[in-house]
C-alpha cells in the first residue's frame, strides 16, 4: 500500500515538475523575444538591421553561436503543407514572409525556389555593374523581398523592357516561378495537422539537461552565471528566513500553550484579536515604516545601515562580525517574524486545546497525571504533529514574504535578485529562479507528507484515492 | 458587528467614491446654464449629453463658475494640483484658497491628492478581491467538483464520444499552437471541429456501453493543481506578467484567479468526495436524477458552508497580492491608482510618511476584517 502510494505520488510530482519546466521554458522563450537580435543590438550599439535577402546567412550563424539552430521541442504540430525543416529558417522577417507565401501557394519547394531565384538574381545584380539597371533592380528586388502578397508580387514583376536587358535570364526564371505560384493553391489535405518528431536533439532538451547538471545559463544583463548569482543571494535569504522561523517558534510555542491552558476570560479574546491583527499587518507596510525610522539616526536606529550589506558580505559575514551581522539582520527578521509568530500562536493554541479535549487526555487526567507531564509528554507531541505539514508550506510562503522585505531593506537576497532581474529584463535568471522555487516547494510538500505518515501511526495512505487519510 | 459596519463603509466608498472626491462640482452655473457635472459625467462619456468645450478639456479648478457646490473633497484621484506639487504633507503649509481645498492626507510627488486616491483604492481593492474570487470560485468549483464527483473511474465515455473528444482537443491544441488566428487555419479548424462534433452527435445516439472508457479526470486535475501549487502565488504572477504586453488591472485579476483556484478546487474536491458517498446522494442517483442536477442542487449547497470561509481568505489574499504588486511596481499600468501604487512612492522618498501610513492602514483594516470574518464563520459554522 505504502509503496504503491509512494510510486504514484513521486511520479505525479515529477510529471508536474516537468510540465512546469516546459511551461517556464516556453515562457522564457516568448518573453525574451528575439535573443539574436537583442544580443547583437547590444554588441553593435543598436544598429543590427539586415535585409531579408542578406540576413539569413548572418543571422543563422549568430543563432548557431547561441545554440538556437535546433528545433524548439521534441515535436511540432503543424499543417502538413509545412516542411518538417521549417524551424531552420531563422530570421523573423524571412520566416513571416515565407510562411505567408506558403499558406497562399501550399507548395514549399516553389516558395523555396522563388526565394533562391530572388537571392541569385540579387547576387548577380550586385556583381554586374551597370549603372541604371543595377540601381533599378537592386531597389526592385529589395522591395520584392518584403512582399508577401502574391497579387502585389505579380504586379511588381511588370517592368519596362529596357531594364531587363542585362539580366534577361534571371528575369525570365523569376517570372516563370511567380506565374507558377499564382496558379498554385493549397488543397484541403494540406491543412491536416501533422506531428513531426525531432528526437532528443532540441532546445528544450539541451536546456533541461543543463539545468539538471546545475547550469542555469548566463544572465542576459551582465553575462554572469545565474548559478553564481543565486549562490551569492541564497545565504542571506536562508539566514533571515531561518532566524524568522526560529524566533516565531521561540515566542509562539510557550504563548500558544499558555493560551490553550489558561481558562477562557474576556482578556484572552482580546489577545486573540491582537494576534489576528498582527497576522493581518502587511509586512511590507511595517518594513517601509520601520525604514523611515531607520533612516533617521535620532530615533536610535543607527545600528542599521541600508548600505552595509556588501560591507558585511565582503568581511566574512556572521563568522567574523556576529554582533554587527545580527543587528543588521534584526529589522528584516522582525518584519518577517511577527506575522508568522501570531499565526503560529493561534495555530498551536487551537491544536493544543483540540488535543486537550481528546478522550485519552481525559483518561490520563483521571489517572492522576500531573499538569506538566500531561502537557509536555501527552499533549504537545500530538499537538505539534500537524506542524510538519505546516513547515513545508511555510518555506515558499516565507520566500514570498521576504521579497518585499528584502527589496525595502536593500538586502541582497533572492527576493531582491528576482525583482532586480525583472526590472532589468534578465529573463534567464527570473525563470530559473521560479523553477528552483517550484522544485523546492514540491519536494517540501512531498517530504512533509511522508514525515507525517512516519511520525503518526494513525495516518494511513489509501492508494486508490491518491491521498493521505 | 463592527466588522459589518466596516464593510458597509468599504462598499459605500467603492460605489460612491466619485461623489465624495471629485474635481467636478456637484452643481454649477456656467454662462447662465445649470449643470450637475458629477451626475452628468457618465452620460457625457456615453455621448448622451453635451457639455461646453471648456468643461471637456479645461481644468475644473480654473473655471469661473457663477455658482457652484463642490464635492466634499474637491479633487479627483488623477487631478494634479500644480500649486501643491512635490509631497506636501497633511501638516505642511499648503497653497490653498480655503480650508475646503485642503489636502487632508497631503499630496504625492506630482501633486495628486492622497485622500481622493485613498478613496479610489477602496474600489480597486474591492473589485480586485471580488472579481478574482469570483473567477477563482467558478473555476475551482468546476474542476474540483468534476474531480471529486467523478474520480478516476466514474466518468465513462462511449468509444465514439471518446474519439470525438480526442479529435476536438487535438483541433483545439493545433489551433492554439498555431497562434489562434490566421484566415486559412480558422477555416480549417471550423471544418475539423464540425466533423468531430458530428461524430460526437452520432456517437451520442449509438448505445455502446460495452466500449466505454473511464477518463482519469481526478488524476488530470490533481496534476494541474499540483503543478500550479508548486509555484508560490507571487512568483506565479511575476513569471506570467511579462507575458502580457501592457498589463492592466484586469490581467492582474485574471492571473490572481489563475493561482487562487487551486485551493478552492482542492477543498471542493474533498467536500464532493465526502458528500457523494452520503445516503441522500445515493438515493438521488437511484431515483435517476441527472448527475449535473445532483452536483448543482444537492452536493454544492452542502459543500458551500466551508467554501465561504475559503472565499473570505482568498479575498484577503487577492487584495494583499494586488497591493504587493502595486508596491513593487510590477504589472500595473503607470497611471493606476491603488493603495499599493500610492505606497510605492514611499520607496523613492521615505520621508513622505503620509503616503505609507494611510494606504497601509486601509490595507491592514481590510485584511484584518476579512480574517476576522473568516474566523467568525469558522467558529459559527459548527454551532448551527
């Protein structure tokens, strides 16, 4: 039973993570836009423009350099009039024009020979130097390369007789092909979707393999490895989140137990209201109010400096200057602790009092077990069991919560890295970050499920319902 | 009790915010003609009524009316008060003609009145919360209900219907993967889907129980829920917002609903699983009641009790997410006025405390009352 459940659970988890990775890969591809173009714009100071007749070679070489010459995914679903090598056309303008022409004619070889003829014609015009005709044809062909409507192409083919003299052969060829194209129409069967299988040699697979090997690619902004950036950021977030969780439990455990044990009076409901208010208090509001205070040394917040983070990072951090480090971290930690502590307190209180009402506790009381032993040996372990699930859910929640706190306090953690990357449109960093968080969250949930079962013999899996009961 | 009053105030501000804070006067006399600009402005926008040209493009503050009754706060959220540019605080000296013109919550960097923007924030928060919970609720109830009611082995299809469904889905996937709209594909997709629709209709009338296949809907929906739940909601929003070219508030609402439906779906699934095995559902099935009617009339009302609590929490979560995004300055068009975008300005000028305190207070009160409401619902639910 357990093994069946385990296999089922892990396989669905892996499948969903794979789906997420596919989704994020295509998001990244779409959002980043034309990478070849933007990279070249950055290199040539914004003047990377090519004519369709000349672009394809240059563009394809650039794409090869960036490893974009492969098909994007394992398969493609396209109408059968598209050739399975259609992904090899790289230059976006050329892709658009050839697609339009293909849709009108339904004959790929015709479209290809049209473009080949156009290119050779253009090369010939550039080679043979005849002032009037060369200028005329150069302009004409450049115009034609941008045309995607067959009727307009046809009308553009009509030229004065004296212009065709040096290029009679090319002109004749082109006319024949255009005539053929005008006649050709796609049939109904050309529209049936066909799946092309490309195999493992594709962009997604390469990307995914790199990620499994721990290589998240390079940042689009500063060319550094994303892994290095994450490595720098993760310790800060871990420190702050770890301290926040520690302090939250440190305060909430005794308080929650106390609230559950003492009899209900009118002031206890006020404490509950205060806890609820603390939980509802948005951390980013408190953080920004605190920062307003922290910028004024006259209020006594001089221990915090918004620019001390890099100094601390370079000078060894906690191991070298523990006091300075803890003081610096104290404000973010406070902002993230109070809400969690308030939530945990009411959570522990309710689960503790729920366990207190169980028959076995009443039985233990009648047996005469004293208060302290009852609470800490019989009630507390049972009351803390649901916390296992809770901790798994807490980690993504804390990372989410720490985003704004890190941004406000200028802390160089993961949250700020994410927001900075979004603002500077550094998509590889953003999406690998999201993927990392997704993997961590899913693993945490899985782990908590199993820990719960291992620690509580009352919980059993039922394999057919795919859930813990 | 007090929470109820708070919500009444919120709804009042959301509905009548334009009547409280508006640069247009309630009533004015201009060139001898009486106008009711606040009342008439929607009609003018719809083209049902005409105003003089001075009204349409002029600055309302500079017009010389013969008579006028101003609104309580004589500024719209978008009005730029050129005399009080650059962060005038509530207690600072303000360049105003009378006490009525005072900016009670100060102004922001470009001279907009904070109080009127604050009142507009109620509408923003309420609509974000309401619409996203509505969308998430509909989606969550739909998918959760299907998953809970049918499970993996109860939704059986005849072979014909299954073939029709697969063909239909392939057609849809093909259409989407090709970018949804080019003339020829549209034509083809219509043919394609018509063929499969016809097959499906034929299949509906051919009794073929022996060739039936059970669709693993529960597994599929669980997979979807698991995949979306693995990404924390803020990260989901941050990952998907760049996909939209010029995101507006409605895109944010839809994305929030996309993240939030999974929690509702899980709850609905669990409730449906519990209720579908109860005796009254079994007897309803024996009576031959259609399964849709069973779900809609007999299971859903029973499940709704615990759903309302989740709705309240989702409402709070949606408002917090929207404020968060506004505060981080991501995903909102530059002109949007909400509590989050008001607070965002504090990041550039930390000394303008009024831009942080008032919107933050509103967010806090809103969240607190929603949490309180949820808690109250939780405690009263089991007493009934």
